């Protein structure tokens, strides 16, 4: 059986045609966000397309202090997704270096996976979306 995946981001579209079935696999999808309120709808739409291919999934989002309503939007998605979404809120001062903030966020996401969220382990696949 062939699986078709279409992912849209801004003006870019990525198409994947796969012959492998992930129907019995699980996946973690992780990402870091800061001032991303306007992009979250597209991001979660893309995530939905990916998670539909898997038997089970978990989304981990690392939130850094923002000037927009990113956290409010994430909280709304949390209400929809329940225990499928974990939001990690950065409580430490933000570094002036963007790459340090992203690295810190990714490391926190990886630590959550290591700590085994809700019995969802082991992980067959792992995707990072920044």
C-alpha cells in the first residue's frame, strides 16, 4: 500500500510518497516556539497529517517567553489534544542567542522523552520541527 503525505508551510509544499506502513508504530514530534502565534494553526495542521499515519503519538512543545499570544494558542491546542500534547514552559531567563534557546528547548524535549511520558515508550520515530 502507498501512503501519500502533503505538508504545507507558508509558500512551500512538501510531498512524500511512502511504501512503508507506520500503522503499528509510534512517534514523538517535538518543537520549540517563540512568537509563533500566527504559524501555529499551520504547524498543528501539518502535525495532524503526520500523526494520522501512526498508531500512537505524542507532541512536545517547548515554549519560550513570547511577545504574542503563542502560549494562549498552545493552551487551546492542549484542551483539544489532552495528554497527547505536553507544553514545557521555559522559566529561566532567555539567552540573547537564538541558537542557545533552540538547543535548550530541544534538550528539554529530549529529557521529557527520556522520562517516559504517560507510558508512551519506546519511541519508534522522532521528528523535530522548529
